[in-house]
C-alpha cells in the first residue's frame, strides 16, 4: 500500500478508566456505528417511556386495588434446532498474541474467540446446536504462527466438547489473496486454490484434512484440501454444510457439484468467505462479481442450496434470489471485525423452526457479559436488535425441499424458541451499560476551551455553496496559525478550479462550529485537489508536542468516494519527506512525517514519525472501515507518560493503536501544515474528498470531557 501500509507491531492496552470515560454519540443507526468501529444500537430499550410513567402522584392511588396479574401465554413448542455461526475472527486471533501486547487478556482477563467457542460448547445440548460454521479469516496475518495458535486453541474447545464444525480459509488465511475480477480470473487456475503450494499454506498445516476428519459430521475435502463438506442431523433430518475457501477454482466447483449430486436429498447450506456485499447505506445487499460467478456456476442450478452465508464484508445484509427451479435462496453476509474491539465477540445463531416454518436470527456476544463491569461502556452491547441483525425468514421447509426430498417433515414439537432461550442466557444477570446522552451545542462557543491549544481551525463563516476564494483565510482560534487556501495548480496539482472548495452549512451534530468546507472534484489520478496551508513562518510548523497531544477533527467522506479516485486521501499532513529525518529507517521515505488520511478501505490512518533520537520508523493507528456520507468525530490522543497513542472514532477506541510513540517529528520551521492534501516525494498528492468542520491540535492528552464533542462548563 502507498503511504505507509503497515500496522503497528505493538498495541497498547486501553485502560479501564479510558474505556469507562468514553462519551457516546447517540446515533441509533447500527450500520453507521459498526462502520465507525462501534458495536450496535446504543439506546437503552424503552428507558424514556418507562420514566414518563413515573410522574403521577401516588396520593391518587392510595385506595387502588392492584390489578390481578394476567396469565402469560405459554411459548409454542416446536421441532427446532440452531446453527451457530462465527464470522471473521481475524482480529481476535491477532490481538490475543504477545506480539500485539495481549490486548484482550490484559484488559479483560479473557479472549473473545475462546469466549465464543466455550459458550457454544457449554450450551450446545440445551439449545440443540448440532453444528457450527466458521466464515473464514480465521487469522489476520497468515504468516504469524502465534495467531494460528490462538485460533487452534479456540476451535479445540469445540472438538473437546464434541461439537462439530466447518471451517474455511478466508483471504487473510492464504498466502496469495488476490480478488476475483471476472471470468478471466478463473482461467488456468489463476490465483485460485489450484496454484497454491499446499506444503507451504499455514491454513492446511493448522486445519488440514486429518484434523477435519475428526469431526463426526465430516464428509470429505476436495483435492486441494481447502474445501470441505459436512452432514449433520437435527430433528430427524439431515442437512449438508458445503464450505468453500477463498477463491475456489473451477475444478473445486465441479467437486462441489459432484458432492451435491452424490447426496441428492440433502438441503444444503453453502458457506463461503466472499459472496454477498453490503451497499453504501450499510444495510442493503450488494452483489459482487465473485458472488455472481458462484450463483451461475453452483447455486442457481442446485435446488438443494437454499441458504448461503459469508463474511469478508463489514456489517450485515441479506438478499433473497430465485433459482432455476423458481425457489428462493436466502443469501446472508455478516462480519463484525470492524466493530468495537474487533467485533466484541459478536456471532450469530440461526434457529430453524421446522414446526412454524421460520428461520430466526440472533446476533449476540457471549463475551461482553464476561467483561469486568468497570471496563464496560455503551459500545458494549450483548444483543443486537437492528433489523439487519435480528430478523425472521419465513420458509415452508417441506415445500421448499419438495423438489428433492418428498419425505422432509418436522420432528416432534418439544422445544421452546431457541433464540429466546439464548437471549435469556446472554442477558441473565447482565444489563447493557447506561448511555451517556450528548447534547448538541447551544451556540458556536459551546465547547470546552482548553489550555495548551496549539491550533484550532473552524471552517464556517462563508456563504453556503460559494467557493472559498484562493488566498482566503480561515482563522486559528488561538490567533497564531491562520490557514489560507493555496493557489491553484502548483506543486504538481493540475486541473483544480476555485469552485472545487466551497463553504457549507452542514456539520456534525456535536460540533459547535455551525458549518464546514467541502472539497469537491478531487481525483488522485489527475492530481486535481484543493487545500489549505499554514504560513511558512507559522509557530506551529516546528512543533513536536513533547508533552503528549490530542488531535481532533470533524469529518465526512463524500458519498461518491471511490478507491480508484480517492484512496489514501489526506485530511492533514505536514510538509517534507520523512526519509530526510535523522535516523529514519522505514518504508515510504517519500511520505511526509505526519499522515492523517483515509486508506483504500476507508480506514482512518494516523501515521507519524515520533520525536526520538536514534533509529526510528513510523507508528500507525488504524480505524475500522468508515461509512461514507456520515459525519464522524475523530480524536487521536497521545499520553505524555506511556507514549501510547489511541485513536477514537465517534468516541470509541479502535483496536489497532500505537505504542512507544512520543511526540511528532518535524523537518524544519518553514515546513507548513497542510489541510486537505498530502505530498509524495515533494509533490502535492492525495487530496481530500468530503467535508471538514473543525480541526484542533492540543499539546497534551485530553479526556473525553474536554473534547469538542463535550459542552462548555
């Protein structure tokens, strides 16, 4: 990746106090929270309604006779079973290792991956869970043996409990992980399982055929060893799980077709790492070329495939398609890796109620209730309730399967709802943390003013829709470091026009600044961009913030963002080439010494060279994927004592943070700070595409109560 693609080798632990102090931006759109690294809807259920009923005078009711409790209806019994599903576990495997500072164990005394498998092992009998499916990306870095050890130990919990499971390799689990583009990607086994050296693949060393054969449900693997199928029995009926690893070859697809034909009466659940994506709104399904290829070559012509599950894409969505037999196929994507704490232990239970012809879906975390109470904050949600996380699919199983299994029928109705029992188990003796409701500003000055503010730029005051004129100044609240719009088409910029940077009345609801600026028509391929710069003699230019720092920004990525035009776009940089810094011995020496950017995956990147003597390299924080067209508050806090830097998105600390990173290296006093663009090898590059409302730089670590999202005392 261009501009510093590596992640930090050490990850600091966020203390319990840091976690408990987090402010919560009250936004109940689950997908927007997920994309910003947050787990779920934050509103306590029914809280305001319950409080509203407490205002009546008790004197009016002194003589009232208590109403006789009405008998509650007994839950309907059913022939029912549940399939457990583990979405991408890659960050659980990574951040439970010594190389990443044992983040989970040090902070919480437990690990999310093992919490998931132990919960399934403990409740498989009571909840009639005959099988678990893993959706791939078992680890984050396939070349790191310790990550495989974490994953192996977690899955062994299921083996010891005799709970069968399927597993598959995601793109992070294989040595070569190139994407499918079109049919040419399949030719001659190009970039598929056929070209892998099986003797070298860590996935096969850790989850090979011999290990898979120990599962009581194991049916077989293909010649490559990457794809497998299982047959489990539940409620007197047999089901197949067909589990296909990353980039299945045509030969493996033929194997899959043969497996289905060899088991002509079995309903099939197809499990892949990649199949269905999620659209920009965060909830709608989006088909991708690889999924369409699987539909054409495997799914549509096999009536037995009635349901598909995949991970890979961050969030959750579902799509119903009609196969060649006129029957529905339910496609579902679920992946929580970009949520709080790398997924926060979230997983799924799919209940197959054969009596009432329903598939009921529960999204939950068995890990959250295990966390020490003092570490919990409002991002810790044990059960997700958004419509794309908790839903029911109507399916007349006997009718749906009648084309290949005339004898399919429900078993004896002996059980109550399994997802409701699971919900009760998760929430027993647990209450979601209280939500801290944050208030919008009452005026433009309703925010905490703090000492040691080095610069604070607030982008409002112009006429909405009108250009920010070349040379026009945006004041610094401190008065020391005003910024100006740079001249057009200098230092490598081409095609920029004055109308590419305009004023706007839009802003984050917690920002006291009543406006923003929009950066338009940016295109990295043509070097078209607009930006602001400090003066060459600005006092902030040589600043190294030796006593810690806090950088805050209100940002919105434009709805028309694409990786092709806007990957690695910069919010803020400081000029110069970091390779010129004394002792620098890291990659991308052409990059500036500070990068506040958005990656090709729309992750916030804070990559800086610390102010230290001797050999030094870049330190990087990464967020999860950020949804476009949504305002977000970003805070980067560097502690003076520990030298740890923690990145927060909408108040939630991200998982991938940097340690041992004191200060910010500067090259020279005449090297300005740049807002809205960066540089590469001395030429302006990678302009911002979206809106910026405020940026503040403070020379000390601030607590959340001092952030721009808080209100003045």
